[in-house]
């Protein structure tokens, strides 16, 4: 699993002109799933994200997690995170998991993150054409790949 995590002051997801999700201070998480991902990837990644210290403390140092600030999160499926541009100019998404494999993992990821963090975790809609709006705070953007743990 591959994520792009953005610390946000606010974020929202709109589908076909209707706002599906909106948060204030917290994390916008773009989640890419490949065919080799499993429950172990979900557990490791959710634990890492919930405890990730990227929010500023009273001294201005990044020492607080989303749990510490009692923030919220939005998880958006993002198959393009596995896009390869090695050949030609049109990305190949061959490593991205097909929906029948990815949807259950996406749903399990969201539920595990809710349980691990004990915070609100909102979503986009898997496979939908979404408009994602955010105000990146910092900016702070972190990339985490569950296959690169060491």
C-alpha cells in the first residue's frame, strides 16, 4: 500500500456536485492499493498513520499526532499512486489492484484506521470521479509505502 498523507487545515470530497465528506484540522490520506497488499500492510500502515507526529506542539515542533490533536481524517482511493512512467508518456497502472481485490482492502483500511485512531475517518467513494479540495497546512506532505518498512 502506498499513501500520500497531507496535513490539512481543511479538506473535502465532492462527487457529482454533492459534498460527500468535509473535515477541519487533520489528515487527507490518498491510498493506493496493489495486488500484493494484505491485512499486514493495513495494520502496519494504520498504526503508523495514527501515531505519525506531524502536528506542531506549543513550541512549534512537529511532536503531535492526529490523535493528540483530536483531528479528523479523509481517506481517498487513489489507484494512480501506482502509475509507472518508465515507458512512454502515458502512465501504466498495471500494479494497481483491480476493484474486486482493492475495494475490500480499502474498506478494511478505513475501519482499521477508525479503530486504531479512535477518531472520525471519512471517505471518498471508491472508483468515483471525485473533486478533492484541501488547504495543506505547512505544507506538510508525507509519503509512506508499506513495502518499504526498513
